[in-house]
C-alpha cells in the first residue's frame, strides 16, 4: 500500500476514533439539559444522526478487500458493530445520573448506522475512484 493510499485511510481511522470518543463523551454526560421540542422526537433524531456519522466514518476507516462500492456484507458488519456499540452504550447510561436506558434510542442508533453504512458504500472514495479509472 502506497503512502498516497495510506494517508486517507489513516485520516479516516482518526476521524472514526475521534467521533467514537465524542459519542462516548456525549452519552456519558450526566443530567443533560432538557430541551423543549414541542412533541417532536428530537432525541431520536440526534441518536440517528450521531450513529449515522459514526457508521459512515467506520465504514471508510476499514481497508476493505475486494471490489469497491456497496457490499451488503460490509454494511451488515458495520450495522452489527454499531448495534452492539449502541446496546452497550444504552446499558452504560443506566449508571449515569439523569440518563436512562431506552430501546427506542437503540432503534434510532441502528437505523442511523444502517443509513450511514449504506451511504458510505454508495459514495465512491475520491482518491481511490480517481486512481482506478486512471489505471484502467
């Protein structure tokens, strides 16, 4: 693997790890402020977004072998990983003051992870896509 290929992968891994640390910090925050949403499920939308971003970044951070693009096995691997992460995160929130374990949050996490993983598979890598067409 050349340095030209390693640098974007290294950057993707850093971003996935940084976002993961951000997720852990946000979900470990005791007694978060209550926001009036007028009945809108803003909490679930935030869970969806946070996990969609992490799944997208995680998908990009893995040096997948084989053909580029969307592969359902890759998306399922990412969604399964994010489902486990979300379940552990919800369980850990039971011990954080002002937080509760919520299966609807986990459902939003998994839905967001699915969208993020599929989105990452559908979006071609800029440098990899340019290199493969240049060498064809």
